[in-house]
């Protein structure tokens, strides 16, 4: 099983290494630029303007900035957890017939893929940690724990996406990993919509989305990601378990095909 | 002792059915698995390796049920496919790192010795290898974990005669060890005739012939006669016949019996290819 995980890392290194180095460099540069801009540059001026002219509170401004940071923090995860690169590489090589002949059971083969994904996320977390430390040390945007909470939440979301992609790619076939990713996104969107169905209905009932209600939604989202990351972590573990069981079941049913 | 024992396996894919396949491979022998493309050779191999779930029947390897102990059994099986399944960027060194973390008996010294013996560079990505080199790489992997059973699915197809001969020599060296057994699937019967002790002939998912190669070759013969004489030959002895311009060639299933019954007719020995062609015709 360890050999399969090593092979997955080799695939990731081969497929994504150049992009990964670019992303790390870009993330660090963006973080530094962000730090400078929020202290002395344009972001600082815009935020001051928003508070003076538009009636935004300092909390609103912090949340808007955090919202942007979330996008930066998502980049390393999006890259290292692009499990499609590994699935497609296996598919292209016809590796499934090699792995099927190895002294490994089918559930162990699936587990190896899930463990690989979990280990990939550690690389993403390491990159994000650099950014978190930089932002916590040199800006007043948010404390270390808040940023760490966001990082854990983002890692959990991306892991959920990857686990779903693995399950759907077993279901649809490894050649249709693009569709598997699309289905994973749709599943996550459906879950988010279902969880927030009350708020969505109330927005539709009032018939308009005011700047205040938008800011409230944004603030609550950022607060949720930073302060309630344990919920995302638990959700990720539950999805991981369900996806593992589902994938093993699908793999057993499609034995000989995948 | 039989290393492989297949008892009445059936697998129905709808458009193709592996139908009640049974045969066994004794320890220390080379079993040639012959059949046309799509005859069911690969499906049978998949059943032996427990890659597919059979609808009915049982497969025992080293006396163990593959349905229950498939993973443990595969520890002692080396497999070579017609196409290399390794990622093209992988080097011999990469494959060694992966395999030593998979097989308990992986011997990296043996692996690198094989790479050297086969003149395969260990630092070059295997995607740059020729077809012959790719096959040799697979064989090196299959032989580096002390496999007692080597299963090869069309390993020589698409190779030039020189590389094919080299590979046959490697297989001969492998079976020198008494406890080494080989299942060699191929539609190139010439290779099997040189190497095999046992032969299993499969067609449309059914085993038509199984047994000792020499006995099969001794038993079968091609009887040459005139068209009018065909009616005289017992139908029980005729496998199939081929009407030619100057007479009829008949594959008979008992050469000795034919010789006694029809002493005036010419009976020539048949090779595996001819036997296969007459059976499937």
C-alpha cells in the first residue's frame, strides 16, 4: 500500500511540480504585497474610504479582506489536491492492471488513494502556514488562530472535493475524471444550498439582496470558516468515511473494469 | 502438485462468455495458453489473479482459493502483460522504490541485476523504451520478487524475432528452477511449441484441448486423402477438414487409430498452429 502512495506522490511531482513552485512563489509574493498594501497602499486607502463614505464598519472591512485572503489560501490546496492529475496519469499508463496484480486487496488500493490525498493536503497546509504566519505577524487583519481556522476549513472543503472526485471517477470510469470533478462541485453546491435553504428562501421572499444582508452573509461565512473549522473538519471526516465505503463498493462491483 | 487448478469457471459478459473452463498446471511446468484474440485467454488469466469475480466455479493457486486469499497469493505471482502498465515518466529506480514498498520479497539487487542483464538504463524514463525494452522491464519486475508462478499474457506479440528469441531464453532460464511454473498465453504457437510442456487451447470461451503438449502433438495428425475417401473416415476421428484443389486435408484426433484403420492413406504430424486452425475453423 505504501508503494502506491509513493507512486501517487511521484505522479503529483511529475504533473504539478513546476506549477506548484510557481504557486508557492506567487502566493508568497501576493502575501507580501497584500501585507504592504493593507498597511500603506491602495487596499488601506480603499478600506478607509469604505468606512468613511459607505458606512462600512471596521469588522466589515476585515471580513472583506479575509474574503480575499481565502482566495489566496485556496490556491495551494487547489493545486496539490488536484487528484485528477493522478487519476488521469494512472489511466493513461494503464496502471490499474498492474496494481490489480499486486499483493494488495481492493479496499487497500482504495485506501492508498485516500491516504495519498490526505498526505497531499499536508503540502497545501504547509504552504498556507507560511502565509498565515506572514499575515498574522505583519498585519492586523486577523489573529493567527483565526487564519489557522480558515486554513483548516479550506483544507477540509478541498479534501471533501477530492474524496468525492475519487468516488465519482470510480463510478464513471477513470477516463471521465472531468465529469467526476463537475459532479463533486455540484454535490458540494447542493449541500451548501440545502444547509442554507432558510436564508435563501428568506432572500427570495424579501425579493431583494441589500448591501447589509450581503455583508451579513459574507461576515457569517468568514466567521464560520474561521471560528467553526471543527465543523468542517468533522464534515470532511464523515464524507471521507462515506466516500471510502462507497468507492470500495463501486470498485468491488466493477472489479475487472477498473 | 498442481500450482493452478481451475474448476468449471464461468463468467458471462453478455457478448462474451467464459463457459465452464477447467484445467490445471502442474508445478515446474510451462503451460502454453493458446487461442485466437478474444477467445478468453485474458479473462481466464484475470480469474486466476482474482482481478474479476467469476459467476461460478473455483480457482486454486498454490492450493489456496483465490477468492479468499487473492492478495496473499499474488505475492508469489509475477505478471507480464502485452502492454507495460507503468507511467512513462517512471525510471527503473522509481519502479524499484515503488515495488520494494509493495512486495515483501522484493529484491532490489536482483532487479538491478536484471536491468543490467537486459541492458535497460535504470535512470531513463521507461516511456522512452522500445517495445522490447518495455517487455524486458516488465519481466525484470516480475522476476524480482521471487515469484513461483509467472503469468504472461501475450508477452511476445509485436516483437521482432530477435527480441522474441531473447525473451524465450529468459523464460527457459526461469523454468530451470524446479518450483518455477509458467503460464504463457499467446497466439504465436511457434513460441509455445518451443517452450511449453502443457497446452491449453481455448476458443470462444471454452476449453477445446488441455493436456501434455507432446501427447497432443502425437495424437493429432493431418490425413491426406481424395475427396471421395473422406466418407470412409470415421466421423469420430475427424476434428475438421480442408478441401483443397487436389484432395482433402483432415485433422484427425487419433493418429495411431487412423494409421491402423486407413493404412493406404498418408498421415502427417500436425503442429500446434495447424491443430488450432482446424479446431477453430
